[in-house]
C-alpha cells in the first residue's frame, strides 16, 4: 500500500500504538508481583532487582514464562509499524490482544506459589500479580478492542468498544472468576468422591428447598418459597412508598421536605442489625410498645415480630430509600410539556397522572421493584436477627458455610436457586417494559411546568408517606436514646460512657485518638470514599452501554452485571477468600479486596438507576452531538452526564453507605490491619456490649448523613421546568 493511509487506518494505528507503549511500559518498568507495603508506598523503586522487579527483569532472571505475553506485543508492533491494509491491521490487533491475554492468563493460572500445575514446568513458582501485570493486561485488552472496533463492530467506535471490553473483563475477573470457585462445589458428590451431575438436580429441586406446606397449613414452606414471597412483598411495598415520597417531593408544596428527605434516607445508612434490634426493643415480647399495650389494654404478648412480618417490616425500613433514590429522578424527568398538553386537551389532574405521567414512569417503577426484590432475596442481617423459624435462602447459605457441619456443596446449590429467582425477576421485568419508548427529555427546550397532584392522590401520598416517616423518626430517636443510656430496655440512666470508650481523645504531648473505634472508623471512611466513585463510574458506564449501544450478547451482559447483587454478601465474601488467597491474584488481608468487593457488590444500583434515567433521554441528543463533530466520549461527558444528576447521586450515595454498613461480606474479608466498622460493631454485639455498638452506629449515621447532604449539594438537581407550580388547594 502506498501513499497516505486513510484516516481510519491512521486513527487505528495511533490508538493501538499508544496502548502498545502503555503495555510495554507496564511490563518493563512496574513491579510484576505484589510488593510489601503496597504499590503506592513506592518502596519497590528502591528494589528494582528484588520485590520491585518488572516482568522484563524477572524473565531475564530465569522466570522465562513471564516472556510469553511479549508475543502479543510483538504481533501488535508488526500491525502498528507495518503498512498493511486497514482490514489486515485490525485483524493483527485482534490476534495480538487475544494471544497476549491468553498467554498472560495461562502463565498466571499454571504457575502457583507452591509450584506449577504441570510437571513439565519443573519447580517454577510465583506470587500474586501486581501493578506491572495489571497494566500489561490493560494494554493487551485495549489492543484487542481497538482491533475489534476497526473491524466495524460497535459501529466502529473505539471508545464504546473499549468500554464494553473493560466492563466485561472486570465482571469476568471480579464476579465470575471468584463465583466459579463456589459454584463448582454444587456438583460435588455427597461422599466427597469427586464431582458429577447425578446428584445436582435432586438437590436443586429438593422439597426442603421448594416446599409449600405453609400454604396447606401442614408445616413450613421451603426457603426458596419464603424468599419469593418476602421479595414480592418487599419490592411492591418499597416501590409504592418510594413513589409516594417522590411525588411529595416533586409535585407538592409540603413545607418539611428537607426533614422528610432526611427520614427517607436514614434507614439505608444504618447497619441492618441495628434496625432489627430497635424493632425487637419496640415490638418484641418484652418491647416498649408491647408492654404498654399489654398493661393498658390487656393485650396478649406475642412473638409476632419473629417471622415473616418482622423481617418484612425491617426490610421495608431498610430498602424503601433505594426505591426513593431511583424514583425521584424518574418523576423529575417526566416532561412538563406532555402534562400541560394533556390538561390543554381537557384532561383533569388525575387523568393526566394516570394516562400520561404514570406510564412514563414505568422504567423507574420496574427498576425500583427489581432492586427491592433482589435486595430482599440477598438480605442477610434482617432475617438473621428477626427470622425465627422463617428460613430464607440467604441465611440457609450462611449456615451451610459456617454451621457446625460445613456443607459448601449445599451452599453452592442454594446460591444457584437464588440466581434462578433473580433471573426470573429480570425476565419478567423486561417483558413488562417491552420495547416501548419512554423518552421524555429531548433536545428541544421544555418550558412547561409539572401538573400538581389532584387532591385525592395527594391525600393518599400524605396518608402513606407521613405516618411511615413518623414511624421512622420514632425508631431512630430510640436508637439515639439507646446510645446515651447504660443498657437500653433495662437501665435508662443517662451516660456518655459508650461514646468515651469508642471515641475517646487524649490530649497529652499532642492529640491521641485512644478510643477503641477510631481505627476501624478511619479505615471504613477511607475505603468507602475510594469505592463510591468507582462504583458509580462502573455502574453508570454499564448503563450507558445497555441503553445507548447495541452489541452481541447484550442481554447476557446485562444479567451478568446484576449477578453480584443477587448473591448474598456471605457467599461473595467466601468466594473472594477462596479465589484471591493464592496466585494469580492475591488480595486477601488487603484494602484492595474490600474496595473491589464493594464496587462489584453495589454496582447494580448504579446500573439500574442509570438505565432508568437514560431511558428518559431521547437518543436525538446523542445524534445531534455526534453530527456536530463530537465523538462518543465527548457526547457522554458534555451532554449525557449533566442530565444524569439524580442517577449519579443515587449511585454515589448508595455505594458509599453500603460500603460502610455492609456486614455479611465484610466479616470474611477484614483483617487486623483493615478492620471495618460493621465488623467492629458485630464483635461488640457478640460480647454483649450493646451500648458501644449503638453509640458507634449513631456516629456512623451522623457521618453518612453529612456525606449524603454534601453530595447532594455538590451534584445538585436536574431542572426541566420554569418554576414549581403552586399547589392547588
């Protein structure tokens, strides 16, 4: 080929050359294995031939298997420096990325700390991969995606193709890879003689799991049926409450909106067992309300709280904020002009809401229900505290792992049951939404004003939301009260001793944080602050791909992003310990494993919230931006993101607070050096130190509330109307 290459070829080779240089720099300059003190300590710079040795250095020192990924870079160099056609160059880049990544993964899986898996490799050994291996893998991955985009996939957009490749790689490494270690145990034979499929189906459809005796009045239902019933009730209840709160905030002139907003987000920023403990002390057999009604009206004291209704009440308190955070952005996004047009055509306010506004909210309602349903299935803390004889899948999985007789195979099978329920909910949601268009925000200016609620609907919203807010206020007032008394429910003498023991500060030759909780408090805030923006970025990027792009395997890709959300945190914690406790990826006892666990555990909230928000942004916005010369990245940054304030806020808020309040996964991943707040609180509860646990929880609530309000002020809210309409009497 002679003369100047086409622009497409030049752009492709320039992009590929950049990633080739980045990959080679990671291979030749950065430490290939994990280093003592962490990468950012920079201690490895002082040991370029020891702990800080690069992949190139190690290969020259005798670890020849580390030279295998260079094969991919060599092929990429031929593609970049050669003068072949665009098609040939693109195919070479795909080959380079595929071969390089395959060899990199193979050498990592075959050579372990204690020796190789294959005898022909002799006595080779290695530790977990570090920054050098990560940068090398990243370079090879984007060489592959650059080649794919140049072949015309992903509409030839290198940014979109690269983003798909990055998300797929991250989900594969940090979701599928660790879960494979647990799920493979589902095919383990009972006698421990190996693996097979003969016992899988009988155990999967075991009547003890799917039993429906409770409906016949002859016994208890199985944990799968209990989980479905609880999930449907929780999903429907939280969606209804979340919609009521969202309508009050956006369509009424309720004067105490700020207070109401605080009350709607309080439950989500509380460790689950604290809500359960508060409900026990209020409604338990010896609870405050139970005792009052028994003494005043002679009502019999019962244990109604320990079972379905108690768990449902706790989950409603815990998960209503999730529905609200998703729905408030959806309600704000309904086009005011459409509502004004409806009223211009003589429709009253109820008809406008019923036939115009509500149908446009269907994506948000479906996503809110799906999140509530999945959260209920995966919830561990509330059923553990309040479940009694009401068994659900999450607690059954937990006891199968840590019970007196551990049964990993049973835990794996129950995890597959849980996944099947999540998949069913996902399919039903997709069928209900169908292929209708719900876009309400277009490139045209919208000068309308949202219609106020009709009196009957406004009364219903007030009647549902305000009593619930009052109940929430009572629960949290008593939690704060419990932190200032010696022993909640027994001795109500005022004291500050719990706060002193947890957060004491000594001023002597400087300021010393001597309280028992300071170390875990600082560690928790640091890890949560790092995990939150990463979670939001990955979640919203995934939502952008699902709503705005079309590619092969899109449905499977969407479900895979929800996988980590459906699995109980207990199982994720165990899976991470099993997968990341040895090469090629060693992360146990580090802060990194906690950050990664939080990112991929909470990512689906960003995905669902982003999908709901993007469904209301007309694609003409993207098309207009691209027609004016902007690429996909610029369109995303300058057009789409500014209109997604509510979705960004929801993702940041939820991921931040869940990183602080998560219990189940954290228990397995914390270490002496990186202890988390919830692990500290659970330890105090196990030791009977309820006062310190409640005081610590109160401090966490105040901390997270301040952080959420700061995020809200920083991001702001999306405005699509001239001004708020004065509420009709």
